[in-house]
């Protein structure tokens, strides 16, 4: 319970994605950065990224994957409901995650 409270208060919103950009896990409120598009349901981070983040996100994830190190982009202007918000984006490589059905 303490760990969950600390993460909610001090950890930034984040997502874990696979190599195709499909979201595997989310933490925090990501609505400022990601939104569901109309049409078929999708949990692909590239399709959900708001304007000002789409191209940069795709490029940063690709660089992070190739270089196997963190990539930080500062001062991105992300379109929100009331205008644009400057953000800093960091993409970090993550160890492989295996999900088992327990069978």
C-alpha cells in the first residue's frame, strides 16, 4: 500500500509497450498524452499519442531500441484540450516481460 501511494504521488505517468507499440502496462494518468481514437478499439501507443507527440514518440522508441539506452526529448509541444503543453519525454529500454497463462 505504501509503495502504491508513493508511485502515485511521485512517479510520472508512464506506459510499457512491446516492439510494435502495443501497450502492455500503464501507470498514472496518461490522458494528457494519449487518447483513444474513434473507430476500432486499439491499445497502440502510436495511434493514441496526441498531436505533437506522435512522430517524436515513434522516432524516440526506435532510437532507444536500436541504441539500448535512454532517449530524452525536451520541450515537446503536445496538443491538449485547451492548447499546447510543453513536456519532456524519456524512453527507457526495459527487460523482456514474459506473461504465462499458468498452464
